[in-house]
C-alpha cells in the first residue's frame, strides 16, 4: 500500500486524466446539443422531417458517448477510472476527515455504480430497437447527461480532497462550433 503522500500524487494525476477525458466529453455534448437546438430545431425542414443523416448522427453520438462514459466507469485493468480511484481512497480514510463523511463517500461510490446500470439499460434498450429519433434516444440522452454530470461533480470534489486545489472542467471553444453551418456544404459541380 502506498503512503498517503504517494497516493495523493497518484490520485491527483489520475483525476487529472479523468478530468481531461470528461472535459472532452462535455465539449462534444455541448456541440451536439448546440446542433440540435440551434440548427435542427430552428429549421422546419430538419425539425419536422426524417433525415437518414441526422438519424445516423444521433445514433452514433449516443453509441460513442455511452462507450466513452462507460470506459471511465468500467475500464479495462490498465485504464484509469473514477470508481477505482474512489475504491482505493477507502484505504485512506483520513483524507476525508473534515471534508466528507463516510456515508457521503459511500453514497458517491454507490451513485457511480448506479450510473453504470442506468446508462447500460438506456443505451442497451435503444440499441436493441435500432431507433435513432430524438424521442427514442431521450432516455439514453438523460442517462448520459446524468452520468457525465455526476462524474464531473465528483472529479471536482475528489480532486479538491486529494490535491487541495481546483480542477477546471468548464467547456470553452476557441471558435463557434456551429460556424461550419454558415456556408453551403454540398456545392454543385460544374458540368465539364
């Protein structure tokens, strides 16, 4: 077993890695919902019609995001994960003293385990029916958002506990991700 100082160093590094991945997930989520709310919902042709492209995009978003979130919640042995960091933290109860009660700590670990169950259920049922409409994906979207929000909150909290510092997981973009929709995509080719 590592001494507390070495554990703090390792946990701080792992939480930074997890935070980096969560920030990328949160960025992708923001871009996806900007597309749905600002582009699709504002265009009556897209909003009220079916589109194979949008169905594909929506299905791929849910599949990819669920896989990425679950990889952080149930990783292969060599990958970092928030549940693993918290499980290892049970060996260092003094870290929590004055910051979190044991029952709050247990509730946080239980919430992560429940997020796995909820996300697998929502993403799995969607995949079984091959539905890609917004209404069919609603429960998967809810569970993805809930799992991501839970992990972001917990990474911030536990980073503060082990590092006595703040980790920035706020999303920002250097440019408008929707700017790509300000010009025509399908440019007709001239006949030769």
